[in-house]
């Protein structure tokens, strides 16, 4: 038996962007879901690894299978403090804790780290759409993501499209990138008719509504959806746009005012996780008009709940949707309006989409993501695949 098969390797997980200091905000959207889902699935995926997760307040006791290291409160609530802690304090802690491999779970790893690294990249929107992201975030991500990818032994991309962007925009070696899709929360499934009826009454929801869920920011193309809604002005059908404000969100609210749609376009804000199946199950159609996504988790969630789903043919969204959603060109108001109108008036046989959506969504699981991530750690450390290791014992 080789030394590789007897030693336990400690994996450090930088999970600070779980966002516990800002509950009910966009930081608990896609990145939060990915980190949370993965941390819950790493246990026992590879017997050679033990884990230490670097987390913020409120998360030190959540993951029983992981040793957690709680960062100071300021790190969790102040972005500048987090960056400074990640870059200058975390490298020293990883040495003290005898970490063998450090996983930067959101774009960046410490530049000064002497410990080998793996980094997860969700998308390169800050390079694809630089004008749609505020200048400070763009500058930070552009520089530190590039350096982190250069230094990393392995890179995890959450879709094939993100992998292609890493190769084309950052010049990353194709063989260095592992694609690991996000999974789906097991509680996301179609709610019962009784539960939906009670929810509709409790929330004073209309019988029919178009639903959008996502951060309110330019690349989500919410303005396109609002213009499409304005074009068809469906009778007794509201447009509900859920999600917290990201950056450069002001234009969306300005358009609503200019089009005199304040009574018809509703912004309920952040949606709690336990309400998601009810919103998706209650809507007449879910629309996600984004111009660019690293993955597009709301599309997966909506399909899992049997919602008739419309999204775009941009970036990774066709990977997620498969044949279980309607795809339209991003930015095309007329086509999106016609598509929504068709669904609302049943001009096509769209109920079948709601039936096959759960099957498409079931293809993505956190158990698989955890297993493939452990395989990436093994590759980064120069170890054989765990099955190969078992076979040689």
C-alpha cells in the first residue's frame, strides 16, 4: 500500500460567501446555494480527505461533518475586511492548520498562499459585460480571478459554457478545468394544490401571474421582460419580480414608472428558501430572460416544480433547460412577448413542459457534485481516483 493510500489530507474550504451576515439578500442566491449544497455533500466522498471550512458567524455549527473555523464578524459583514482577511490572514491560518489543499469556493484564492489551491469560477460576466457591473467589483474580480486561475492546480467551472469562457477569455488550459454542475435542493418539487391555494390566499396573489426570480441587476435582462409584459398587457395577469437588489438596479424601477406599470409589476423582494416551491408552483409561467449565466439555478428550480419555463438561448442556459423549457434570444422583446402570450393563452401545447421539467431537473444532484469535487481534489494533489485507490488496496 502506497503512502498516498494511508495518509489523510486536510482540505481547506473558503466558504465565507455563504453570506450569513446579510441574510435575505442576493448573497444568499446562487453562490450561497452552491457553497451550501456542496458543503453538505463532501462527507465520505473520499476517505483520504478531512475538511476544515472557513465560515462566517452562524455557520460554525451547521455542517456537522466538517470542522469549521469561524472568521471574525467584520469579515462577514464588510467586503473590504473579507478581502484583506482572505489575502493576508487566511494563508497563515492554512499553514498553522496544516491544510494540504485550499479550495477558493468563489472566484478567488489568496495570492500569497503557499498551499496548493483549487478555485471555483461561476461565470466571467465581469469580462463579458464589464459595463453592467460596478467598477470596483469588476476591477477586483478581473485581476484576482485571473491570478487565482493561473496559480490554481485545478479549476472548477459550473458549466461547459463557463469552461469555454475560461479558455477563451483567460487563456486557461482546457485540461486544467473540471465542469461540475450545481445540484438541486431535494425540497424543490411541485407543491400540492391545497398548499398552493393556501399560499395564494396568504400572500394575496392573483389567480394568474408571470414570475421572475433572480437578483435585480442589468445582465438579468429584467427590463426586457418588463417591456415584453407592457407590449401584451395581459388582462388580470400580474408580473411578479422576486429577488433582492444587486447593483445598477435603478433602471428597472425607472422603466416600471415610465410605463405606468406600478400596479401591475410587483417586487416582493427576497424570497425565503422554504417558499420557493410555492411560488414556482403557483405561477402561470416562469420567465428568466438573462443575457448571461454561469448556470441559472432558478431555471432548474422552476422546472423541478413543474412550472412552464421560458428562458434564453444565451450562455449556459440551454445546458440547464435541455428540452424542458422554451428558449428565446436574449434582448428580443417581441419574441419574448409573443412566447409569453402563447403560454398564457394556451396557443401551444405547453403543459408537457411542466411534466418533463422535473425529469430534466433530476439530472443535477448535489451528491454527484460532491463526488466530482472530491475527485478534483485528488487530481490537484496528484492522487489516483478513489476507485483506483480502492482497487489497489
